[in-house]
């Protein structure tokens, strides 16, 4: 079982402070404990109450506040943190840390920690490209501090250029990836399929399966953060494309089949988490089918069983399938594991109310071809992905 991780989030006084709220929310959804330290300037932009409500912890901003329990807070937080992330990071905090200044709660906590520290700078382009700021960043990088570099774009001041805070999903994914993620898949190739596929009926209608893509995207991100070379083949999904993976967008079963076969041969691990449509209309109407009085009958025919095909031609690949069932979950998953020549199958009880489909959480049983059954209790999908790769990589 994964130990709950603690992130200390340092918030400094830039215009992008409000975006750090979204990072808190994303980390909390992954089951991560978040403690927020705000600088005095940051409190000018957003009331600490917002961070308090989202993190469900008191926000700390004054080093000389009367402590709630007797402990020296900058030391206890510095020790408690698995990671300290500064979002957004002002030119000021970068300059202070780079020069060994510890004159408030945040800079003192950073000074006192032995854990990893990551900065996500955000500032006006002229500030960001200022030689002093760049020298401070280089110096900190040389000392082992990490950076999530800013984007180029339209800044709050109206200028266009470098200095825009990296997107919040990139920041939260990077943090999650840095939290004790084993780097045990360097040089491995991993193919993941995610999301639904669609089977068009006519130009406006289609049938599909329920799937947000969250489970597959989390698997792809976990493999990426463990150092693998990842290809993600996704059906239609509203999720943002993960950075640092080869992304192939498909719609139908046959498009997914072709994309998977094109990429299958040299993969080490293939995880088929997509909810592929098993049936398609017997014929596609190129004109929109007119509404008629009475019943409209749709004839459906079976479409390709991609997982079965992959099992049949499997060579060195570790093949992982998913089974979404509403009854006799384990029995049906066992049959599928055998029939499709899989190495693992992740059995997903779709009757559960607070996990599965669009939820960020899942509760699954992983069945291995050697007969082992491992129950993964309700946890964020990213942590399910971590446990799955721990199992595949012999770390469980
Ligand atoms: C409206 C406004 C927006 C600001 N935006 C930024 C910013 O995006 N990045 C930055 O480095 N400084 C920005 N500053 C300047 C910082 O607030 C200032 O350097 C402050 O001393 C930073 O303190 P801190 O690092 O302790 O939070 C801004 C100031 C104001 C008034």
C-alpha cells in the first residue's frame, strides 16, 4: 500500500497565485497531504482561507505566530515534507534561496529541509530573462534544486513572452512524478490505450462505451515518470494530452487496432485500458437517418477483439488487459486472462458508486497469470497505476 505523501506548497507573491489553488486541488485528489506556506506578498493576492479550505490544513504565513502545538513549525514542516514546491515562484524567492537568505517562514523552511525542492517560476519576461534571475536559477539547479520552467505566452501585464506559469496539470503531474516514483523503467517501451472508441451510425450519431480515459492517462503518466518511452493511443477524451509521451488520437475500433498494431512489435509492456466498442452498426449511413414514426432497428455486428489479437501474436511483450464487469467480476476476469493470453488483468467492478468511470479513484483486483490475485483498495488512479507497475516490475 502507498504511504500518504506530504507536499509543502510555498506560495509567493505573483499574479499567478490563484493558479496554485488548482494545484492544491489536483494534489488532494491524488490523496496527497498538502500544507501551504504563503508569503506576506502572496496574501495580498489571494486570501489564505481559499488555500486553507482546499488543503484542509491551516495556512502558515507568520514565523512568529503562536504555535497551535508546541513545535517549531519551519523545522517540523521541513522534516515532514516529502517535497517542497514553490508555486508560483517569484524572482524574489529564487534570489533569496540562491543567496542563502532565510528571513520568513517559507525561505527558512526551504533552508531547513533535506527533501527535494522544486520551483515553478512565473514573472514578467524582462524579469525572467534578467541575467541575475537566470544566474540564480542556474546556481540553484547546480545545487540540485528542480525547476518546472515557465511557458511562453500572453502574460498578465499584457506582454507576450517567456515567464507564464507552466500549466497547472503539468505542475501537479511533475510533483506526483517526483514523489518517490521509482525510475525503474528507463529504456523500456510502454504502449497504453485509453478512453472509449466510437462506432458511427450516421454523420451525427454513434454508439460508444463509457470511459473518461483517466485510468489510461494515469498509467501513461506513471510509466513516463518511471523513465519509460511511452506511446498513448487514445479514443475521444476531454483530458489534456500528457506531456512527454507520443500521443496518437483515434476514434473507431479499427483506427485503434491499426495504431496498436503499428506500434506493438518493439514494446516491452502493453496496457490495454481503453473501453473499445465491441459492436458496430452493420452499415454506416452517409446521410443522417431521418426520424420515423415507430421503431428504428439498428443491426449491430461484432467488431475486432484487439486484445485477443495482441495475445495471439504476443512475443516478448508483457500484456495487461482490463475487465470491466457488473457481475461475477473475478470469474469473468479469469476467463479473459486465459482466453486472451494476458500476463495481468485489472478487474474493475463497475457497480461501485464512488470509483471507476469518471472518478479520479478506482478499486481493482489485479489477476496475474501465475494465479495471484491482488486487491488494490480504493485509491487515486495514479496510485493504482503505480501499484500496477510495482507489480509488473517485481516490486510488490
Ligand atoms: C500586481 C503585482 C504583480 C506581481 N507579479 C509578480 C510576478 O508574477 N512574479 C514576480 O516575481 N513578482 C511579482 N510581483 C512582485 C512581487 O510581489 C515582489 O517582488 C514581492 O516582494 C515578492 O515577495 P515574495 O517573494 O516574498 O512573495 C508582483 C507585484 C505586484 C504588485
